[in-house]
């Protein structure tokens, strides 16, 4: 019978290489918040329904509540703490501030990551694309319209900065 | 807060060989892929303790390969991979539709087709499409490889013919032409919802008679079912009100929906019938 055990794994977290120790089946969410001290990643439902725990795992959006620590081995992970560069907010973050895309803020880290992921893959999304990309993220405060506005505003800012 | 992990282990083999060896040496060990189902069960305290074998990094179980007879989809192919595969969009559009309708982006990036089959949920979205396409599963263990038709795979609620130590390695879809496909999932909300009824159909017409037809449904029986009686009622007929009514009667006799928190048996039966009618009217 296997007993309580932890493994040491190395990953690149927000651009820094580091080693972490945890049970291989521990939720990446808990390892990030407790071991790595990165509490920007939130827990909403703990069952893959709300997206509050979203991170980028090897460049793809993932729910960290459903990701076992074992899958962080040699992975590149970006959490909400890795989205701004220093004091310079990402265009998505600025747009959320400007358009009132956040209220209580619990869903915001996950939604910002889902939006960043969308804009990296689809630089000129339609409103339908935005809605589809955020279908895995629940918000109990905003009613979503300002979130969709924020993402489209971020897209305008990014296009303007590229031009 | 995360549940206790006492008694759980997740080991990461370096190769498929090693993974199959681990599964053979511990009959209670279970495979672990993207985690989108098992981690939910773990958190809910419903996952059996013991050893899990992490298949996620095994390249042998990934990828989509084409031969003149079939297209083989590795068991670890994610919903996102399915959505991005041109050959599937061209020849097996129902599978792509099902992948699009399963969860949000984050789930689609991590959930695998093999996991969706092995989790054996009667409400899973991809299995009806696989039934319609006459999918064949390739199963592997240290004893070797065998192939079984997917129609024979599920035997009762959450029961399947996987032997201890055996995993699903590949899903083989025979190539086909001349079929018209139909898919519709009915749920409480378009995205990220578990279906109340999921319907997949495919029909090949010869003039105005039905040369062949496949009908499969999710969420209307203890496991995903192919409606073989409705199919045989339709074969050789032309599609008119009489044929549609006969097919509906056959369908109602071979599904066994239940009342649960997502819907009622009566509603599901009605929706299943209506979807069959819509499918057949589209094919006229
Ligand atoms: S906390 Fe992970 S999806 Fe809700
Ligand atoms: S701002 Fe409160 S849940 Fe979205």
C-alpha cells in the first residue's frame, strides 16, 4: 500500500526555475498557494466548473484544481502573478481596470489568464470568440458584459501597440 | 481545501512498457490521464485510494495517424487536439462537435478521449459520436494488444470490458464516404454543461431510401447506447411520416432514461424522440 509521500519536482514558475516538494497527486492549486506562496490563483468550486484557479501550463490554459502536482514536472507555469512585467500591467489588466471588468475580484485572475490565452491564439477575436473562450469562467458579480468589454478593449490596445 | 492523500500514490513511468508493467503488477492500480474526472472524484472523497499510474507524458498514446482504411486517434488526444485536427473536421465532424461542447478551454486542454471513454459516464459527449462512426478500441496490456468494437465496450453502468491491467491505447475510426451527419446536445446551458440528452446520427441514402444509418445517444440509459432497433426499422425505407413514427417507437423501447437532478425520464424520452425526428427530417 503506498503511503504518504512527497516528490521533488522542478518547474519554471513565472519565469523562475524552482524546485517544489509535494505529494504527486496534490492539487497544483494548493502547491502554488501554499508551497510557492502565490495566492493570486483562487479556488472557487474545486471541481473544474468555475475557472478561478486557471493557470497557463506549458502555454495552455488549465484548471489548477484538477491538475496533479506530478504534471508540473519540468513544466512552464504562468500564474496571475506572472502576467504583468514588473509594475507594467498587461494590456488585459489595464483594460479590466478601465472598463470595470472586476468587482469582488475572485474570478478575475482566472478570467485574465483565459483572456491572455485567447488573445495569444486569436489576436482579433469576435465577441462570440470572447464568450466561447470565457465559457469555463464563472463570475458572480459583474454580469459578464463588462468582462467582455474589457477583453475587447484589451484587444484594441494590443492591436494599437503592435501597429 | 484539498482532501487527505493518505493511501494515494501517483507514479510516473518513463515509457508505455513500464506503465503496462506497473498496471500488471498491481491489479488495483488505475491509469491516470489528464485528471479532469479523477481529480474531481478525489476532491469529493469518491476516488478509491491506491496507486495511480500517470500516463500523461507517454508520447506513444498521443497523436492522430491516417491509413487508407482508418484514422487512429491516440487515447491521450485531448479535446483541443481533436478540435485542431483537420482530418477529423473533414471526415468525423461529430467528434469535433462533441469535443467543442465538452467543458471550457481549460478542460478541453486537459481532458482526453481515452479518459472520456474509460470514465464511462452515460452523459459523456464523445461516445455517441464514436458509436456512430463504428469506432474500434485498441486495448493494451503486458499480454498484448486486442481490438474490440466500441459497441461491445460498455456493459452496464460504469462497467466495461477492460481487463485488469489493460488500458485503452487508441481509437480507430474506419474511413467512410457518402454519409450525412447530425449531432445535437441538449443541456441547461450551451457551454460547459452536462447533457440532458446527447444525440448523434449518421445516414447514408441511396436515392430516396435509407441505405444505412447509425443512431447513438448519451444520457438516456445506464451507458451510452446505439439505437440498433430504430436503425433496423429505417434501413431500406424511404423517410416519410410512417417511417419516422416507427423509428420513434423503436427508439423509445430501447432507451431507459431516468429521473435525476439534471432532468426527468419523461423529458429525456421526449427530447430523444424529437431529436430523432429532426435528424430524419434533415436527411429527407
Ligand atoms: S476552482 Fe478550479 S475550476 Fe473552480
Ligand atoms: S468579480 Fe466577483 S466573481 Fe467576478
